[in-house]
C-alpha cells in the first residue's frame, strides 16, 4: 500500500494466478474504496509499493521464478510499462531514504537479503545490488524513521523476527532479533512519527507493536493482539492523510486478506487515536496455498476446503494423505501440480483405502463445488495389484452433480474402485449440458483393478478408469487407459451417458476373474437376466458416443452395450486391433469382436479393424517434451502419441497422417524438443 500524489491510499495485491490487482480510496482520508481493477501487463507473485518524493508511486514485484519488475506513475498521468531489473528475489519491500531516493529490499530463495537504490530521487535507474551477508530471511518490510533513516524488518523460515537500521553516520546495523513469531510482516510510520509494526502468525492472528518514541531511541512496546475476531493471512499498512489538503500526519490504515481472499481494513481514527474494527471491503482475490514439502498436509487440506483457492504443489513433493476420506472440495478450487520433476506431477498417496478420497459435490441448495480443477498430479491409491472380490471399493475423485469440473493431465492409479466417479443425484448434469459437464482430459488412468471372483465371477467388482452413474454425463477425451478392469463404464440408469473421444486404450487389463477377461468399455443394463446374464438386458442409459478412439486391447470384446438405451450408443470412426467387428465363429473357431450388444441400440460405423501397433510405432523417435530422455512415437491414423520413459503414452494431437507419412523427427526450432516433419513438408512443433 502506498499514498499517491493526491493523498489517496492505493493498494496493490496479487492473486493465486499471479494477476496484479489494485484499488484506491475514492478520496484522500475517506472510508470508501474503488473496486478492484487489474494492474495489467505482468504476472507477479508478490508486490510492494512506495511513493517517490514527488508523490508518484513506484510498484516493484517478483515473478514466480524470482524475476524482478517495476513500473512507476508518470507525471502526466498513467503508468510506465513494466521494466525488468537484474537479479532474482523471492520477496520484496520498498522505502524512501531521507534524500528522496527509493530503496528496494528483498530476500532471495536462499534467504540472502539484497538491496538497491535509485541513482537519483525519482529516477527509473537503479544501482547495482548489494547484499547483507548475514542472516537467512524469508520476507521483508521497510519504512523510514522520522529522522530519515530506513529501518528494515524481516522474518525467517521459522517465523523469528529481526530488524536492522541505517546508522546516522552511514552504513547499517547488524540484525537484531525481536521477540515473537510471525509469518508475514508490515510496517508504517504513524502521525506521531513512530514506526508501527503489524504481522500475522500461523493462527491468522494479527499482532501490533510500536516505537515508544520517534526513530526508536527508547525502544519498542510489547506486542498486543490486533485481530478483533477477524483471522487474516497477511496485512499491509500505510499512513494516510485525513483530508486531501492535509500534511502526512493522519492515522494509519491497515488492509488484510483472509485465507479465502476476502479483504478487510481498519483505521486509526486520527493520529494517535483509537482504532476502528475490521470492516470488509467488497471483492475477493483468489488465495494461494503452496505445498512445497512433504510435511505440508495441513496446508493442502486447508486449501482444498477454501473456495476459489489455488493449491500449488511443487514437483518433487510426495504428500502422504493416508487417513483422509470424503474430503469435500470447495467451489472453484484448483489443485495444480508442477510437472517439471515428473511427467504427471507431484505424488499424493494413501495407504488407508478411503471409500471416496475427494468429493466434488453441488446441489441446488447449500452445497457448491462447481468449477473445481485437478491438473498435473499423481493420485496413488496404494493397490497396484488386482484387488480381490471381498475388498471394498476405494475411489479417488467422486464428482457429484458438479458443473465445470476438470480432471486433466494427471496420473490416477492403484484404486480398487474408480479413478474418477461421476454421478448426478441432484439432476444438474444432462446430455444437453456439453459445455458444463465434467471433463476428464489427457490423464493416465491405470492399474485400477478389482475382480468379480476367482473363477466364476458374479461377485462385486470395481476397477474403473471412469465410471458414470445415476443419470450423469461426462466428456472423456485424450486419456490413456491401461490395466483397468473397465476403462469406461456406466450403470445404465435413466439419463446416464458419456462422450468419449480420442482416447488410447492399451492392451492390458480387463481381468474379471483369474481365468476370464471382460470388455473395456460398456454400459450396463438394469435388469437381472438370469445367473449368466445379470445386468445384460433392460434399460441401458440414454446416449453414449465412442468416437475417434484407438483400442489396442483385444483379450475379448472392446465395447459392449448390455441392454437398450433410450437414444443409442454410437461407435464411430475408431481404430481397433480386433480383426472382426462383432464376435462370432470363423472356420469353426470362436472369436471376439470390437463391439457387442445384448439387445439393441448399438450403432457402429466407419471403424478401422485389425490395426497393428507395429505399423504405427517408431521406437526412440526423439525427445518430444524436452526432459532429456528419448521417447517413442505412435501414429494411430487418428492421433499422435508419445511414450515418455515408463510414464505411459501422452496425447499430442489429432492426425490422420500415419507413420509412413512422416519424413523425419528433428528439433526444427532448436528449443530442445523434437518436432515432426511430414513428407508433404508441413512441420508440427512440439
């Protein structure tokens, strides 16, 4: 927060998606604020602001990677473009020296604190960075004492608080520890010239202390709680003017953010006066919960329960979530894994087989989980081998009537129930709601296996990649399935269906018993048709579409309709390894088929049979994702896929061009990733 040339306070903040936002007082000293507007042009993780001596504000920010940018108000109005400074920081603060020059302070990712100063007051040019070579700090705050000496405050990873200050004769003091423990810190100078320190702790309590006299000559008061019943995650503070024409002797204004992104503020009624309570400002900013090591399970759980939160998990995390069951995800939550360490992101694992690990449920009353997104994570259910009939199901993600839910670019495996379960008990997902129905896209769903019996079957079985039930619909696209009892299945209830396109079903799985394989894609019938025909007749859902998929599984039938749907089951334009479309007898021998129906409603058309992997596979084709490992390539005449190490196949693009239509694999644009050059000269860049 900074005070501009017209006396109005202006707040700058970042959300979980690294957008920069700003809002300001409508008039200097006032209690009414403008709405949030995007401070566009640069994505930043954290920001700081201070005014030049002439009142023009300078904003300094740090990106996710630690790059440093700044922009400044122009004398004629408006703002300069963002300009990058040298160096890398993880946190940043700005204060104004007695000679009018702004000074930037920041801690880098190793905890070293650096500082740089304007070459002259108001200049856009900065000195080289110099470091304080003692201490290891995480975040910093800075303010100018009444006598013009800047004082710097810092918090380390343990929450310990330190400060150092400019000396009257030049140079700086060493770090001195202040009692207490905080996770965020802010500082402002009040109307009496004394610095006041504000901070939040791990319990989201706000604490405050102040200098006993201007410039700190007689020490500091003790800490007093400043929470007033409003838990806050972080705060900013600045002195305001009490009216447009006043000098800078007004009270302090404090703005704070809750974990859910709500904004509150409280104000000192006048310089040295009483404080108001916390008052909410309209508008929210998406909060960020960062899971950076294996011990941060509590942070992860809090994040998934916070509406609109972004939960970022760094790539080398292995998070033990054993013991968690039926965790309800809040509306708008995004769980985002970093995929730089592993193709499918950080690993979340459980060894306690929850009935349903994550529940994403919306109804038409008080439950809302619309807009939830899972991307770039590994969900390990702990049961890679075949589960026995008597073992209860365990599901990874259960989507219940929620709209705009996305499960993408993730590996979900070891679940003896389902990787993704979609049901619609609240009647909110229908066939006509294509744009809002749940989307399962680009995942690797594998080793989800639960047989129905040792020999004869007939008992309860699970083991699904995606299961659709209770009138639900889902879009299932660009996924790789392997070692599932069923890759895709439905319960056959009224209104149930799915739209499955451009998926790759590998040869393995389908184990129904120790001696019997079952199909990979089906829709159940709802009626009991005898001891050998259970769920093979009667109503079989509403509408299913299986289009443009590649099926390498041929242990038995690939796609089976086990009753009669109210609309139909279209199987269109797929590639099958089966030599025959339907099961039958040829030359006195029985054979399976690509498709099968027990009643009516199955509509196959334009499918390609007897496709051989050998005609479409190129071993050691190149490094398509730039990870330094050589990948295989497969062209199925419907799409291109690459196989990276042992992490399964990844969808690249839809393409009817076969392997024989490709001239070469080469890094055409020299970016470290192998590109594909077709024989007609067209280049597809990875």
